[in-house]
């Protein structure tokens, strides 16, 4: 979990805990979860690597992305994950910094925008969406209610059709996010070297 928009996060996370889901989280989201009394693991503790470069590197780690991208029906992938003693990751809940709102600020500079670009979150969304056969990806808090209903109806699982729809939403979201950044950078003078 890594959520800029914390709307509905606590009740959604509480349901996940009821299904014995271990939650791994970045620092800002972790604080909200802990305030709500929901146990979660800091991503740095999970990977064994502290957050680096003023927060630019948090979730970009093989343990995370292998857990997302591994094919559960591939003997080779299963053996490699077992050899590394890394678990699968079945759910990604990420919403990115609201770049669309940021670029509306007439005082925005390219340097400020560049520091707000979410690289790790986008990578998490794309990895999860690519492997939607096994992984559920949630990019919008508006989806929490439907996913909660599915988890209850299917004993802690999300259907293939829903995972497919959510993957499409995630790819559309990251494409829109990147397009907004590209259009902004095209409209301004490049920052000096």
C-alpha cells in the first residue's frame, strides 16, 4: 500500500486483516494504518533496504517486484521464489500524487513537478496490472467497496473479471499520469543544467 489519497483506507485495510492479509506499506500510509490500529509492515523492513534519496527510492526492489510479477503456475518462478524465500504479493493498493491538480498551479516550476513524479508507485501499478491473472491492483479508493464485497463473497479472493477490469484501470491511470507530465514538460522551458 502506498496511497496519496487515504479516503476509506482504514476500513478497507481492516477487512484485509480479517482475511489475514499481511499489509506492507510506505511510511505515509503506514502512519494512517497504525493510527487506526491496523498492523502493517514498513516497506523498508520488508525489503531490508531503507528509504533512499529523499524518498525517491522506496518500493523499487526485486523482492517486491518478483512477488508481483511471478507466475504462480510456472515451476521455474515458484522454485526461484522459494529459493529466495520471497512471498507472492497478491494485492497492490496505490494511488499516485495528484499531478493533474499540481500542473494547474501557475507558479509550478519543472523542478517542483519533477520531484512530485511518482516512479515507484507507477512501477507497482504496472507490475501488478501486468500480472492480473494473480494480482489485484487498486488505483482508486472508489473501488474499495466493490472489492470488499468480492472478498466477502469469494472467501478472500477477487474474481478474474474484476482483476482484469482493475488492471485496465491501472494502465489507463498510469498512461494519463504520464501524458499529463509529458504535456506539462512540453509546455515549459526545460530547467537549466
